[in-house]
């Protein structure tokens, strides 16, 4: 691992603490750029970018959805499959 500068996130702290090898892939932030922007900057297909979506049901129960960058989540379909009224 090189001595490059990168944001110090909780995940990076865990990697460093446990001597895990990793490499950062930084790109410039773009307002509303989404996964299309990150995929373009990293030179990968948008499908290869995984986005993390934090949602909750009507009981305020949290859930995390990992989704390919070029896909959308239907909250109505997700709610139906989970047997809840609504997801937001």
C-alpha cells in the first residue's frame, strides 16, 4: 500500500488497524453525478459500481440495499416482497 492521501473513513481505520492491504480509487466529486460519474472516472462499466441505499419501512425498521449502479430499486416492489406497507 502506498502512502497516498485519502479520506479517513471508519472502514479505512478498520483496514489499517488490521493491516489489510487495500488501494483507494479516488475521483472528483460531482453534485448529482451518481454512479454514472464514478463509473466514468474509474473507467468501469456502471454495472460494476455498487451503490448502497439506506431505506426504512413504515415501522422505521432500517434496511440496506446493495444495487448495481445502473439499476433502480422499486420501493413498491421491495415493500411487497418484504410484506410491509411501504419503504422509503
